C-alpha cells in the first residue's frame, strides 16, 4: 500500500517527484510517498500561496475560516468518516503507537479545534477579534488592525499524531498563507487536514500547502526560507539555531525548542484515597505518546509528611505503569531510543546498589520508575516511560531544584491545595515555568494556551494603528467641516 503525503495546490501528482519511505509496526507495513519539489516548483508554490492569501484569505471574515476549520475537524472526529478510518489504520503503523492510544489521542486533541474552542483562541489573544477583519476602536483611542503574514512557513518535528494542526490552524485564524514542512516521523495528518479543508472551502484550500524535504537539505529548503515572511519552527535547539542563521534578518522567527516537564505532589494529596487515583493520572501523563511531547513529565517531586510516603507513592506509580503497558503497549524503540533507556536505567541501578535509589520494574519491562530520598535537581530521563520520583521535605524547595533548567522549562503538573498552588505557582513562574496543569492533563493543553509563555496568535500578526490625532485631523477635511 502506498499513501501519498502533502497538499500541493496547482501541482499535479504526475509533475512531482516522490520519495517512497517504508514504515512498519504491529505486524503491518505501509509505504509513504513524500513530495520532493525542485527549486522552480517550490518558488512557484510559495508565490501562489502568497498571492492567494492576499487576494482571497485576507478578504474573508475570520468567522468563515472558523466555520471551515470546524467542519474539517468534525469530519476527522467522525469515526465513520473514511479519512478518520484511514488515520486510525495508518498512524499506528507510521508512528508505532498502539491503536487505542492513537484513537483516544486523536479524539481528545481534535476537540481542541471545534468552533467554541477556536473562538477561545481568538478571544484569548485579541480583545476584539474583529480587528482581523478591519480597523476597530482601540481602548486608548484611535483604531487598530491586525494582519497576519502573507506567507507563514511551519517547520514541524516529532512523531506525535496531528501535532502539526496546532500551528497550521493558528496561521489560518490570522489569515496567513501557510506552507507546512512535514515531519518525516508523522507526515500524514497535516496533508489530510489541508485536503479536507480544500474540499469544504476551495478558496481556503488554495491558500495553504503541505510539503516535505529532507532535513538539512539546503538547496531544497532555500526557496521556502527566502520566501517566508514568518517562520515558526519546532525541533532541537541546535537545529533551530542553524535555521535562524539561514533566514534573512527581516524574517520573523518563532522557534519552539526542546522542553522538559515535571510534576509536584503536595503532602495533602497523599492519603490512601487520593494517592492511588493521583498515581493513575500521573502514569497517563508519562505513558501518553511515550513522553515525546514537550509537556510530558520526566520527574516528580513528592513532599514528605502525607499519609502516603513518597516511596509508597512510587510503588503506586509503578503498578499503574505496569497496568498501562497491558492496555497500551509501548511502541517499538529505535536502537538509539533503546540505548537511551538502557543507559538511564543502568545509571539508576548503579545508584541502587549504592543505596541511593530504589528502582521499580525489571530491565525487560516497558517502563521504569526510580525513587530517591535525597533531594536532587531536575534532570532528563531516558523517555519512553521512564520516570524519577524525588522526595522533598517541602514544596518550597522545588523552584531551586528546577531553576537550573530555566531555559528548558515549560509545563509543571501540580497536585496541591488552592493556597499552596498559588504560592508555588508564583515561585515556579519566577524560574521560568510557563504552564501549570493538573496531573493527568499535562499532555493536553487547553485551547488558546500560551505555548512556551507566548501568544498563539498575537505573535503572528502585525498591528497597524490609526492614531487619535489622525482621526481628529481627518475631521478637518470632511465635507461637513466647512
């Protein structure tokens, strides 16, 4: 079976060179055909998307775009729709995640982009979203207008299904002509979504494209990097730094690099009734997409003094991860991933022999939990269901333990009483944490969340002001002024 990726308005399939890449998992195999455009095709596609955005997308009311996106997402949520069935069949083979995880993950994630949620995206960043359609009164006087870029380039990374839709939909909401560069590890969903959107509203479909080139291919990426007004990119910090160096100085660059998440559990959350349920929630955060998301927890700081001790809570977590391994089997690891897990686990085993750590799970298990009694700073694990639990005397110690990783902090999952939540949030914010979520929801950000502490939509636009003085001066030239 061959599945073609991408969305290339104006280009016939026969005119494009396709690179075939095989994927296999769960006893099945699929061949993906990825589009490889030559320089002339890439330049023409950029110009076409840019001009279509100018002439069509920017003239549309944002409500029309919201309705079209909502309709496309509704089709992807419908488990009887042919494309949803195709997604549930192919994505586990391509990404390696088990079918039930993909099914549940898709449904939960896609609900983020229904019409009420899209309106929340707009309301979160714009006091008056109508400024995307025309000049609107500003609170300080005068008028204000927001314009998205004519050409927004998305460079996606990672293998989490459908993750690309977040930035692609944000670009559409600000009426940006969009070109997305597929991640090789999950190159399907963005193109499917773009095709659905084109069927629902052909004019919108002409204002976005989904392409692919091999990472690091300077000749292939150059036409896109030179044409874009704004580039939103995801990946490792070294990759992002190299990309920044290739962009014209006038190009707006919005990078999203690697992040590390952690959890915090207060003593009041640790009794015989609450602790097992909390462990179940934390285990789901760890297992969902194998900690590949920037918001996944890699360490939990657990406060002493509750009725359930940190060591006992670690046991609860181990049992929950073991149970999840039966319901949602871990995907097959690449040699590099397997080596990272083995290396991390080996280091923890050595500490266990020295009496400094307690390790749960056998080497053959698809998960590992380590518990340490001595407080230690935040550090990465081996990912793929590996978790370290650190006991602390007081939650007040946690900000200092995570502070050295300030440049990499994003999401903290917190289980604490209201007054302690607020005190801890103040301190975590001071060391760079930009999102505080409940355990069990760390991997499911709310619609309109501020990714890495920034705006989803406002960072994409340019604001034009008509100053109050210009309005007043215009009055002097009106026909009724004489």
